C-alpha cells in the first residue's frame, strides 16, 4: 500500500507492502510503479519499502534539496522513523548512487547492499564521460542504450493518463537536477566506499548501454566485499525486462 510520510518537512510518497525482513528499494530515474512485475516476488519474501525520491512520483521537492547526498540523509531519517536499526538496501541506477552514499555514512546499519546498474562514481579518465549524456541523445538512440528490447519497453504516451504523463516529465526534470553537475557522480564518493562493510552485489543487464561492464567492475572493486552478476537479455533496468531472473539472482544473494 502507498501512503505518505513527512521527513525533514517533505511529504514523501511511500510504498510499504509484504512481510519478512525489510528491504529498502531505491528506484531509478523512471520512478516506481507498484504494478511492475518485480514487485510481487519481492513483496512475497520481504517487507518491501519503496519511497519516491524528492521530485519523483508524488513526493515534494523543496528548494533546498538539490543533491543525491541530501536524499541519502533523508532516507537515514526514514530508517529511524520506521524503527529499522539494520536493513538490506537495493538501489537502481541513481537509486544505487543513493544507496552507496547511505552505506558509507552508516555502514553498521546496512546488512546487505544490492546496486543495480548504479551510477555515482568516476572511474575513467577525466576527459571522457563514464555514463553517456542521456540528454544529448535522440530518443531512439537512448532507447537502444536503455533496453535490450526497445520496442517492448517503450511506453505508449497515448495509453497514459494526464497524471502519469506529468509524473514521467517531472521524473526526468528531477533526474537532470540531481545528476547534471558533476555528471552522474560525486567526486568524493569513491574515496568513501572503503567504509562499506556489508556484502554487496552489483547487477547489470547484459545489453545495458549506459553502465558498461568495465564501469561496473571498477565500481565493485571500490568496495571491500563485492561481487557482480549479469542478467541476460536485459538492459539498464533488468528488474523490468527480466523480472523473474532478476528476482531469482537477487533473492538468492539476500537470503543466502
């Protein structure tokens, strides 16, 4: 079920369903939809907690909040509010960046960490982008980078309500605000990741054109106890393109 919780004066939309050990799920740039196919297998095994980031979904975006680090602090407050002393965290794309920031701040409170096609660090040469500039690409080219099967994954605007279209555009605007400068990373994060003490799983879709395997492996090496897994026939959001294979791999790690 979805409701709202006030954190630091912000009304945060919160999906909270299922039973068992809590899993804090931090969505990517497209936001969160309770109807996505991956929700059911996780909610059957876990208490699935999914906040909509500030500026995404129906969550307010105050003037003072303009960084991923701000959101990381906000979700530490959410953990306190929900009485979650120690928790597993899963973050997708920009949500993975948020999760990584959280894990460096309170490593003792993170049991296991799953980062799905995460951004947030600079691993390559300073004169080249690690992550392609998604705002400079034609939509068809971006779709090919994002999805293994673009035709199947591309949303049909004609089938969306006015509210859904508004949320989709708002999500894009908020993503640009959070990731624009410096592009898709915090220069300080890579120097803090050695503090992470929890086992970590990095997940990538084999057809992901945004987060390369080279980038993912370099990111994983920054954490003391990390391993990687690749989901076939999936792009930047393997939980959407291959929800069953994704759930099987991730739950095996979380429950192992």
